[in-house]
């Protein structure tokens, strides 16, 4: 078995594992925070100063070595001038949109929805009830 096939198999096996999903979500959150910091030209020290915490704590939050609470996420978002929004999608719909569904294969449908603002041919697609 080649590495790519093994990796694909492992990702399919783990995709419903709560610990794996948590790590992926934390990675996405820290990437969004890092992108916002870069857009503002901020460093970890700048965020730490605004939060009134040590730079080391911000480093731990951004490298995933310290679990981020929802309260901490909201505080970080506030100092970065953004608002946190959470969506819950039925698993089959999320997998379809993200291209993880076993019955659909596309590169990354989420990029299409983001690029089009959730619109396809001018019609709004409801992504959550």
C-alpha cells in the first residue's frame, strides 16, 4: 500500500473520531486567528498585550499546546476586531460540501461556496436549518 492510499484510508477512518475532529477544528481556528493577525500586521506580543496575558500563553494557544475555551476564543476575536460565528450542519451535508462524502468527489467545494459567497448561479443555498 502506498503512502497516499494509507493516508486517505486513515483520514476516512478518523473523520468521525471526536478527538480528531477537535484537533482539526482547533487547527482551523488557530489558522483563522493567525491570518487575521497577519492582516492587521500584529505579532503574538501585540495580541498578548491587548488581552493582558503573556506572550507565552498566546504562543501556547496558537500552537495548540493549550486548549482554547470558547470564552478565550471570543476574547481573542474581540481584540482582533472580528466576531466568532458557529454553524452546525448535518454531517452528510458538511461532508458533501467539503468533498468528504463517499459518493461525491470534488476538489474542495467549500472554496467554491466561499468564492461565490454561498451562491450558485445567483441562488442562495441554505447551508443550515
